[in-house]
C-alpha cells in the first residue's frame, strides 16, 4: 500500500490510445485490478497485452507497478528496462524503476533514475522529494539542502519539502531550525499529520512530554491508520505515568501492525514494569522472533528469565550476547547472578572477575571496547512458530490466496509435485497455462468428462500391484502415451506410500517411473507433462543436474510452462544461485504461480 500511494497518481495518467479496442480493454481490466490491489489478476491481463502487442510500453509499466507491490523488485526493474528499450523518454518508467532500486537499497541507481525522470517531467514534486530523501539517506546533506531550498523558493506552500528539510537539520543536530520547518509545514497545511508526529518526537526527546503528547494526539486525530503513531504515543504516556493509556496504545499499535518488533519490545517493558512478567516474556519472545539480532531484547529477556526461575534460558541469552559483544559488562554481572542461584560459584566468580577487569582496562585506556561481531542466529522451533502464527493472522485482509500482497501468504518451501490426469481440487481463477493432448481430449469427448492435467496428490489406489498389471496389459495391446503416463504416476504413488526404511531402496522404482514418463513423451511429444514429471522425479532423487537439464528442455519447448520455472528456481535457491533462482521465481509468479512471490520475499531479495 505504501508504494501504491506514492506511484498511483503518476502511472495512471492518460497514455496515447495506440492499442486496438481489445488490447485497450485488457489494459483497462488490468488497471482496475491494480486499483483494487488484485496484483496477480492484473499481471495476467498485462501478460496478454504484452504477448499480443510487445511494442506497447504501458503494460510493462503497469506490470512493473504490480510487481513492486508484490516485492518482486528485480522483476519490476526488468519490466521497466523493457519499456525503456521501446521508448527511453518516459518519466513515469524512470520513476517506477527508481522506486524499485530504492526498495532494494540501491540508492545511487535510484537517484539516477529519479533525476532522469525529472529531466522529462521537471515540475513533478513527488519525484523531487523522493530524490531528496535519497540524498539524505546517502548523507549528501549539502546537496539535499540546496534542493530543498530551491523547491521551497519555487513552491513555498509544499509541506513535504519543509518536512524533508527538517530531517536535514535534525541530522545536523539543529533542532531549532527543524522545529521551525515543522511549524511552517503545519501553518501551510494544518491537516497534514506527519509534521505533528515528527514534532512530537522531537519534543519527547527534549523531555517536553506534555507538548509531545498533544502533537501525537493531533497526528492520530488526523490519521488513525498509522500504527507507529500509537506506539510513539504509548512511549510518551509511559513517561507521563499514564500506564493504562500507554498499554491501550501499545495494544492498538500491535493490532494494526503485528509484524513490528519494536511494539512488542516496548510493551514488554511496560508489562514488566506493572508486574505482568509472564506476558512480558511472551512479548520479548515475539520481538526476538521477528528481529533475531535485537540484542537489547535478549538482555531484557535474560533478566526476566532469571526473575521467573528459568535459569538455563537466562544463561543462554547472556552467553549469546557476550559472544557478539564480549565487552558488555552488564551481561557478565547478570550471568554471575544466575550462576549464584545455581550454586555454580566458580563460574559466578569468573564472570565477576572478567567484568571488573574489562571495566578497569577501559577506564585506564588500556582496552578499547571490542566492536560487535556478526552472528548468524538460527531461530528455534518456538520462534519459527511465533512468526508462522503472526503471518497466518495477517495473511490477507481479503481472506484470499490471490488478492492483495500475496507475498505475505506463508507457504511451505517445497517443489510443485508431478502432474496427473484428474480433476483440480478447486477452481482457481489464476492458473498457469495448460496444454491440450489429443488422446485426453478424445477421451473427454467420448465420455462426456472434463479430466485435466493437474497437480494433485490424492490418487486413491488400494492395490498398486493390480493397477500396474492393468496398465501393463493395456500397454502390451496398444502403446498409448496416456497409459505410460498413468503407470509412471502409479509407480510414484506406490513409492510415496512406502515406509521410510523402504524408501531408501526405492531407486529402481524411481527409475521405472522415469522410464514410463520417457516412453510416454517418446510416444507423443505433445505430452509435455510427461517431460515435466521426469524433471520432478530427478528432483526427488536430488539429481539436480538432470532435473535442471530436463526443466531447461521443457522451457525451451514451452517458454510459458510456469511449474518448470518454479521448480528450477527452487533448485537454484537451494544451490545458493540467488540471481538465477530469483529470475525463475519471478517468471513463475508472472505466469500465475503466486506462491513464488512468497519465496522471492523470503529468500531471493
């Protein structure tokens, strides 16, 4: 939604009507889908326009915008590149690509694109402000200040420019000038919430809590949908000893944004303060699960665990901190107290001695505090469960798997399974493209059925010996590609039902399945699902080289076979070839496999 708000007005202005009416209709449907946050549906419509008329720039730009909202930033950049190859004079495309680079943290390229956008659209204030934000992040404050001054001179009523200049002054420790700019912003637009919110936090840092509270009240009055406003007001209320009001604000902040670790951390401090230590510990567990490198949270948790008698856990947290911050004296003293409770006097004395020695050496100048060391923290099962539960709660405000920001739909990271002939479990309005097979079409016509090639793992077969014998007899009398295909799937299902011990010796059965799928494809080269299944079986065998070779061949034959991109992308990610994995998953998502966006967000950015 943040990206939508900043880009929407820019990209939905009128384009020249160069497309014929059918193409224009698809564009209109896609744009409507974007407006209603149906990004997957939008992409499918833009795909059709691009396929029909690849020389149009609009569908690439619109599709890039959809991908931005799905956090497929590299995919968005690729679409912008394609649009600029057609027409290098489009400010909206440079703007869109600048946003994508910005989201990836590539501020240099982002700034170059925003500057290029301004060359063609010099009066676009939104682009100018984003470019100034980039300069501030790049610590080019002098350049940013000049740009702000020029904008204010030309547009003296533009609120965002005053806000940006206040940030420059704050970075220079000049709170007086920062407050003057925020006051000016409020004078020019008393309905803008952000100046109140920023001014409130400056006053909070100045310990003017009463004025700070009034500013946050005004910010919330003007914008009820900012979770951070409630979180900041809660902190101010804590300092005014309004603990009940503070708790209510923290609860509201978390209800609005369940993925913000700071809200859980701060609420834990308040809960501990009022003696609700068990729930304070729950909040710290959540904060750490969401932000595993928050060592302040580990320290507070170690203290709480000590109070609650969870001594081993407390020691573990103190030890983790000291592995990263070996000069953090409070952790030695804290751990020594836990050792005392466990009657481990030697360990307790050792920690006290170490702490005193570090203090003495730092005070005398004989020791410089050691910098923190990077530590790759692996979340335990409890932390993973916390994150999973939160993701489930916020999964999708539409309760739909294909609407909104589907990249937050938590999915299991596993390959897509083999294709079988059957009926899909449920209707899916977004399906990857399906290819027809003459034998199956003939069967459906003769039997008035609607069997399809689909990924489905609930073949109900009780006696595999009999079913395999039936296929053997059928193949002996008439070499049908479908018969080989079905027999290969029956073999896979038989292996799936084996016990774990027997699966270790299932290589020959896998090979038999590969042989059947190979024969099916040789008998009928239009049966590309047999080729896909061969790649899938190689993947099961962890013969990744053969699997990639097979998926490569399939993609060469059918460049829109989404499942092949998906599985090949997973292999590349597993092999730590992030760039290739990212490209494949982006393509799979573009072709309709929306689960790819979740993997992109988690593993490939």
